[in-house]
C-alpha cells in the first residue's frame, strides 16, 4: 500500500541528504517515478536530466528528500565549482541542476527547480534549501554559496521567503507564451489575436514567400532527419550570431553533444519536435521544440535572413508552428525566457525567470558585497548586480 502524503506536513518531517551518484540507471527509475507524482516542467523530466547527466558524465551529486516513510519526495542534481569574483576572490559554489562550468551550462535550463511530489512541493523546497545552506562542506570541499538559475520567480521567492539568509538576484528576464486553449475558445484565428502591425508584417511576408512556390511546415520524421534539421539550424544560427561578435550556441561542443542526445532519445518518445518551414524548395526556418503535458516549449531556432526586411522568417515560422499545435490540441505554446521583440509580438507575458545566489556571510564575501554596492552607487546611483556566470541571451539559446 502506498503511504498517504500529508499536504500540510512540515518541512522538518522531511529528511534531506546529499548522496554520491553511484548508479544512473537506478536514479533514472526513481526519478521517473517521482516525475509522475510531480508538476514538473520538461526541464525536470528524465528526458532532459538523464541526457544532461550522461553528457556531463562525472562530478555531480544527488540531492534527495524523503518523507517519514522513506519515500522519495524530492530530487535534484548538484554541481560544485569555484566562482571567481573580479578574477580575485574564489568562492566554492553549489549549483542546482547545473555544473557551474560556463561551457557546459550554456544549455540553459529553464523552469529550474527541485523535482518534488506535488502534494509536498513547498515543504520539499524549504527542507532542501535548509539542508544545502547548512552544509559548510560536501565531501571535504568547502561550500560558501548556492546558485539557483533559470527559476520561475514565484516558486523561487516563495522558497526563499523567511529563509534567514540574505540572497540577491544575479539576473532576471521576462518570458512570453500563447494560450492555445484561449485562442480555441475565442473562436478566432491566432492572427486575429495579434496587433494590426504584427498581422500586417506576417501576412505581407507570407505573400512574398508564397510567390516562391508556396509555404509549408513539416516535422522531422525520424532521428536521422531531426539531426539533419538540427545541423542545418545550427549553420543558420551561427551565420546570424558570429558576425555580431557572439560565439553562438554551436561554438560549444557540450551543447551540440547534449542536444544530439536529447533528440536521439526524445524524438521516439514524442517529447522532441524539430520542424522545418520552407518557401518553395528553400528552407527559411527551423524550430526545435519540447512537447510535454500539453505544452510546447520552444527552445532553439535557425532562420534564413535576407536583405529584404519585409521577409520575416521568424514571425512566419512561429505563426505556422502555433497554428500546427492549435490543430493538434496542445494547450500552450511557450516562448520561454528572453526579451526578444517577436516573443512579445506573438505571445502574452509569462512568468519572469530569475537567477539568485545565497552566500555564506564570510568576511571576504561581506567585504566584496560592501565594495560592490559602493561601486554601484558611485557609478550608476544604485547597487550593482553581478551578471550571470554563463553565456546568456538569444545567442546561447534561440536564434531569432
């Protein structure tokens, strides 16, 4: 008989431990079982976490929360790395579901959280945070800070409220999404929900593309085709960002290896989609999406930009993809984090994604904090915030 969970249980009744990763296969079984009892986003499923773990291969610890019946009610992975402040101060730091290494964390996890049983989510988060912040050493390594990036603002602030330890934001970014269910209920087309200016741009662009032999959208039919789409999208992505002085996501070998693995495992499972949009025989855009629990998570794209600025491959590709998923019965088309203009043109504001750090009040960190705030007031008239320690923005995730 499965023990009944008490939704009002105190986080004190939950026992938390940091354990070595001895057997990824066994962890996967436990993870998937808990995933079924959670309200997790795609980024906390074993489809993402398992591929990430296999690509990282070493140096990761497992955070486990269990209830009084020894049932697993919370899981997360932890990376330990040394953050350098101003190239001088070295701070050994724990990272939630990340490594702390820029070249690996370029994969940009979003909706980052502790995988938790939905009936105990708040208590699990608090118990895990209490345990992490109380741990001064892990396997003999000192820990002076904890970084939680890519988190949904509401969940994170709820978890940190009343923590008794100062924390600060490293970064924050808006998100946007299309409520597909609301579009269906309205009885109007998707385009009818957009501003007159956005509709005009999309329709004019579609007419110009149609003159080349018709517009069409097609999803990769198998792993081989999806990987070809991925590489073609990468070429367009790099061609867009490299001339701007950005490395682009495909400059990071870990990024490519990780997503090839996600495609190889996720496409057959129906949680990965790679679509190509063509005008006549020429591809004008590729979209890489995750599909989970009625939600389309748009993650990455590559578009063919031309000198004619009336041609909007991104707006057209997303419009066709939104219409595709309206017809397929999906509930939400999520553009996720990013301040890109096309996201606000096509979608409505969603939750803010934030990154925070909680630091142990050591003397060096207290001094560093005082100097940072003083510099902020002198230079900008406000406290300065340290930028996130990883490649960020569209050049590291989407290519629009």
